């Protein structure tokens, strides 16, 4: 029988080592008193081989060996070196921010023919070719919605008058009274005719701008231009007052969604004498009648008007639109200028030959509501291209 140190001692050490808790890092627990460890060594007499357990410095078993018949144990193998610390995990490299790609360049598309802005209501189909805003239209005609007694024409009367007006790109109106903007828009619904609207009273710019805006109901696509005043400087109004009214109207109408041309209209002589009113406008707008010259026959009317347009255009550097021109069919003679239906036709033919565009003829019908004045040669009522209005 041999007395040997049985593995019970070593196993006790193993159990002790296993009894120590392994806590994860950064966890915090409630503290307790120190643990008590009891080591018990038992001596046992056994008829068996000896088992030797080799442990490292931390008490962790690393190898065992068995000794038979009291033979010396072989030299213990050296403890293996501690494993190398784990290689640090590769940190993810931040991905570079994607560079914004330039927007793709649009491929050039064929330019469509210009069309007027669509009206909000579907009952306004475009049935004729479009007309651009401001200068560039072929021809127009002026219209006034008044009866001979100066009363306002009704919606039906305006519709009757416009049933006979055709062949013009632009209709010129002078003011906003008598519900004329709404009535004329309604009378021409379904056509592509545009309007040269007017603010007549410089003391009522805001009121007339609001009336105009209300009439178009936010759809300015049928408005070619807006005038502020008609021959005001020629009648004695200070040019600065007119320029101020232009600026006021421009601000008001822009606030209502209108971004088209705004001008003042005056005689060719007033425009030459006060070019500042033309420069304050988006283009020069002149009333020019060869009849009042007294030295120009009807058949030379186109040459006369063209001469003034060229003179004003050269002086101001702006496009000039003729907003009134024509010839009376009745009245008194002014020098060699004789009112008559024949001379009216001759004057119209001459003007049409001199101008391919940018001319508004005066006027659609005779204006029987007007009164003669000194210098009108009793012809003020008789400039109508189609004679008396059918609604008269």
C-alpha cells in the first residue's frame, strides 16, 4: 500500500478556481462581503497508481501524468506561452460621401409654336393663331361701349357689335367703366383676339386696376398691353404725374398677376416733346392722324404716320406702336385734308401699305356719343371703319 497525494487536493483547487465569478466589463452590481473558501485535504490509502496534475501560476490545470511503481515522473513540459492578445477588430472605414452628380443636361427639344396661356375655364378654346403680348401683332381696332346718349351699352349690345368685328388681332379699350372689360371678353369668347386695355382716369388708377383684375378673373393671357391715360400730356397734364401713374399701375397690376407691357398713350407731338413718358413705358404708344396735319392728303397717310414712327423710335430707342390712326368720313375740310368715305378708304389703304404690324385703327364704329371741339372739324363722331354700330 502506498500513501499518495490523491487528485482530491488538485480537484479541490479546480473547484475553487471554478467557483470564482467572471463578470463582464462595465457591469455594476450591488456589493456583498468577501466570499469564504474552505479547503479540505483528505489522506486516503489506496492501492493505485499516482496521478500528478500540473497547474499554471493561476491554478489552471495544464497537464497530468501517471506514476507507476514509484518511478520518477518525466520532466514536466513547460507551460505553453499565454495566447497572444486577440488582434483588434478592424474598424469600419467611413465611406466617402457620394459626390452629387450634375443634373443631366436636357437634350435640345424642338421649339413648339407659341400658344397663349390656357384659360382656367374649359369653355375658352383657341380657334385662331396666337398673338404675342405687346408689339408684334398685325393690326387692331379701337372700340367704345357707349350709346349716343352716353349711356352704357348692355352685354347684349356689346355682343351684337362684336358679331360684326373680325380680322383684327387686338381690340383697344380705353377704360373700365360700363363693365366693358367683362362684356368684351364674353363677346369674344372662343376667339384668340387679345386686348389693349386702358386705365382712363389717373386719379382712379387703383380702382380701375382692381376692376380690370376682377374682370379677367386671374387670366391675363388675353391681355396684350395696358395703357395708363390717353393723350394726357397733350391735354396739359404734367409728364411727372403721368410717369407716377404708370409706376403705380405697374405695381398694382403686378400684384394681381399681370406681367405684360404697361404704357401711356399720347400724341406723336407730345411724345417727341416729352420722350420721358415714352422711356417710362414698356414701348412707345402714339396716336397719329394725318388728317389733323392739314397738309397731307388721304393717300399719303401711311407715309405721314410712318415718318413719325421712325422719328420717335430713333429718338427713344424703343419700339413704337400706333394706337390710333385713320380718316374721318364726314366733317369739315382741314386744308387739303378732306373728310369723305372715299378718302377714308384711300387713307386706310395707304396706312396698310406702310405698316405690316403694330397698328390699331380708329375706330370700329362711329362714336355718336362724342362731342365736337375746337380743332375737330366737326368730324369727331365719324371715324368709324364700319359706320354706325349695329347695336345703335
